[in-house]
C-alpha cells in the first residue's frame, strides 16, 4: 500500500464516514427512550423527514433492508400475499429473500429495463386475476419500484413514470412502495422536488447512511396508520432502539448538509466515466451515468475484474467487481476532484501492470529463466 | 418543586454519559456490513472474551438478540423451544419467534425465583416417537436476571443443571442475559462462569450499563456466523456502527462496577416502602435492581403512578395491584429518599381524596376540590 496516501474508496456510498458536524451532533444529542416514544431528537427528525417527503409520518430504522422489509410486510400483512418488483431490484437480489423467508410474502418479478423501469403492460399482466384462477393464486397487494435503480447503474425513474405506476396500482387496488435508498440522488439529477417525485407512493424507504453520509440508518415514510403498524413490526424485528437520537442527530445533519452536495457527486461520476472511457482496455456507456454510479466493462480478456480491483487496492483505490467482466464505482461527497484524477491514473496503471505481468508470465511459460518478479 | 425527574420506569431510560458521548464523537469507524468497523470489531472481541465464548455480535436491541438466537438454534422448520411462561421472550417480544421465525413455543411455569422446575423442563421435551404430530424440541431458554419475577438471579448451579438436561437431550441452551451483569454482581459469580453452560447469551448494553443503544449476542464462531446473516436479513446490519459500539464499550468499562450500588439502593427503597401503610413489599424478593410492591385495594397503581408523576417521579404500574421500580446508576441516594417521601405523600393524597369522596356520597355538599 502506498504510504501516506488516503484510501479512495469507491466501493459504495455506504462507506461515508460521519463528518465533524455529525460527530458533534451525536455527542450533544438530547435523547430519551424511543421505545417508550419519547426521544425528542428522533421525533424531530422523523417529523422533518415526513414533511420533506410529503407524507404524514416517518420512522427511523437501522438499515435500508429493514426499511424495505417492514414496508413490504406491512402492506402485505395478510397471509398469501404477492408483491410485484423488478427482477434486478435490491429487494429481490440483496436482502436475503427476507420478504419471503421472514415475512411469508411471495415475489413476482417483472424484468427491469436498462433504465430501471419495468414495462407498464408487463406490470399490469403480472397482477393476479382472482376471477376463475383465484384458487391457486396468491393475492397481489403491492408494487415496488426502486429509485435510483442500483443494479441498472443508478438510473432515475421520472415523476411521470412513477405516477403511471401509481395509476396502475390504484386501478388494481394495490399499494405502491418506492425503495428510495438514493431518492435524493434521483431528485437532484432530475431537478424534481423529492416530495413531487414520490407523490404517487404509499410508502418510501430513504437511506441516510449512503450518499447523505450518516453513520447508520434509513427512514420509512408513509401514512400515519402505515407508520403505526411499521413501528410495531420494527419492534418485532428487533429494530426498536432506545436513545436512538444519537443516530438521528447525525442523520439530520446528513440531510441538512449533504443533499446540496449530491450534484457534485454526479458531476464527478461523469468526469470519472470520461476518464475511464479513454483507457483502451475499458468501455463505458457515458449516457448511462445519470447519478453517482459508474459501471464499466473490461474489454481485454486478460484483465479480470477481480485482478483489477486487487491491483487497484495496492494503490489505495477500492472498487467493486460485480461480474466476470464489469466493475462498479460509486462516488460520494468524501471523494474529491483530485481523488477522481488519481483513480483514473491508477486505473490506467493497473491495466498496464496486469497486461505486462501477463506478458512476463507468458514469456516464463515458454521455458525461459525466472522473471524479474522472482517467480 | 424540583424539576429533576426521577425515572424509575426501567433501566432502559439511562442516558449516555459524557464519556460515552465523547467516545461516540471520536470513534474510528468503517462500513461494518462491507467489512469490519474496527470499533465494533474490538468491542465484539472484548464481549466474547468477557463472557467466555468464541465470538460476539452487536445488534440494535435485546429483542433482536433473542430473536436471532432462537432462530439460529432453531433453523429447521418444525422446531420448538422450551421457555418460561413469564419470560420476556414469551410476553414482550411480539411473539416474533413464531410470527417471524416460525418457531413454536412450549412454556413451562416460572417459579417466583425465576427458575423452572427441572423435571417440568424434561417433561416438556418432545419425545421423538411422537414425531408425526409433534414439533421437534431444539432449544431451552433461561432468563437471568428474570424480569417479571422481580429481577431474580438464577444460580450457576441451576444454570449448569439445565445445561446438563439440554446436553442429555441434544438441545441447545440460550440465556436471555439482558441483565446478566446484575446477576453476576449479586451472586458474586464471574459472568463467564455464570453462563458457561450456555451455547449462546444475549446481553443488553442499553439497560443498567447505560449505553444509548444495543445488545450483544455471544456464542460459538459458527453460531455467530449464522447470526450475522440473520441480523442482515432482519435489517439489523448497520454501517458505521462503531459510533454505538464505542458508547457500549464505555458502558461495560464504567458501569458494571456501579451495579452493586443499584442493588443497595433497591434494598433501601424496598425497606422504605415496607414502612408505608397500604403498601406491601417482600424484602427478601429484592435481589438486584428491581422492586415490585403491592398496593392495598383502595390504592390503584395507575392513580399512584399518576400522582407520583406530578411529583416528577416515574414508576410503572404492572397490574391491577402492583407497581414496579427499577434502579439504575443515574438514580442517586437522595433520589431514593425523595422517591420514598413522594410515595408517602401520594398515598396520603389518595387516601384523603377517597375519604372526601365517601363523605360526598353520603349526601354532603361538594368537597373542597369542587367536585
């Protein structure tokens, strides 16, 4: 590892560390027992989040996984429920299948398009028709959207699309939940106020611990009745924390201080993508960079994503290999312009290093003497 | 009237100390889900060492600690767990082991001392010959100290005996040790010795130890590995969680040594309450930091707590005739005296109001309260 150089961590925006202002807020937070319902800092924060998102009430939870789990389970609290969601959604792929293993809810996936949407007609077709076929069907109760869509590259769902899905939900008597872990990124990139963006939704989960930088937590927003049920389920799952104001204080600072910096993250993501595009061995679709995520493919078969990330790590740059040929980079406010330049330089060097050590290995396999690496 | 509130509702109300706040603000942190948060890692290792187990896992609450423990021990469908009829898991955790985990509870009567009779535990274990219509018993749960029984301590001898039963029948043993340090201190038994027979223990940091949030599960490496995944599944995987572990670490360092004073103050309160007419306390039942007392029929616990609240003393009515007080380190000796004075005054007030009421129903003119 290069000494004296800070690590440029692009694995995810979850790696953001609490700022000085957050640390001070945590240390000074006015707290009480939130399980009894009396932590003033938690209440103040939840009230503010509800207001900001244009919903009646809000609930602070330890993680986005719990926020989504609670939301799905509350909307689907009757046994025999089904939820429609994207085949490539975070809930379906990265939440341990908890809605089923823990909640007994059945998933019905609809293909995600590269832009993060699901075709409206395919969503409608996936809604169970209980006439005549009801005896062998679960009952569809909920549609879930994800905005921004992580696996599709941090893509934004427009307010128009969201409203359309809301219409489908209403027409069929279903609820609509938005996994809005990065909803503020979407709002900023689209130039649409966040409450307008989620107006069609019955509930939204919002992460504080990703790009907004708080150390821990997410918030669920929805109607008063929904949040009352959510509170009980949160307790049941074990998410009822006592003097949780210490965390809400930091989250509140996150929302206050960092939403305004997201546009810079998006700008830096584009700069990063442009820099990567110039590297021979990589390919990037520049138009696919809408927010703070950059996915790039490695076109040279001699370079594996795993190897690339390993070599980058030696240069104090952390990235995430996401398939046999692609790598993901996520920009956050603790990544500076010079960090971006440094990352691009390291990418180039890493690719060269891997290719040249491959060349040396090939030379070696030809029966020559040990190479300069002493292998 | 003093503006300081003397909160005896529970030891969960403890607020973080200055040392904890400083530790939170200065904590070295990282993404505990993607890898390890160094502060969390250090704290978990220390807790495992202290409790004499291989590994530990920090979780947001005691409820999640117990839920995870039961579900990991009972990860096959069709499992049953033996636990006390009056245990916290059975009464106050939303039935989560069943509604969330699909595990069936088999209760055995808790004695007033918090134990369950050994022979009754054995009798509750399902005979595999009946497997066609029985679930499979996989786990026994104890609770130490036992909350609903009054903060009673289970001895190390009793715990070992239950461990023997578990082993003989191929079962695991989990201890809900939310207040295990209170038990250890009251019994004068090192905490690791106290839980040696257990496969897993849940320990609260946010109660008497005073941390703002959290509990810890301890157990074998293999158990904790599974627990970590279930924690993620339930939504308890937190990112820069070291901010909470830093406070919890301070709590363990600073507050275990103060628990004996909590127990002493509990006894002082109990002794004082026993002198107040119309209140009954069994002094021998006060083993740790909880005091349960009964009220005579003319005094409703709800009314008593209401009048106490007007005097800035908070207590918890737990039934139609009893009240619970829980001592913690943020309750001082003078707070204890203040509580006793307020208790006396509150009882007096209720009695004199009752007297006035009786006078009223006898056809007299309205009393001085204007009723």
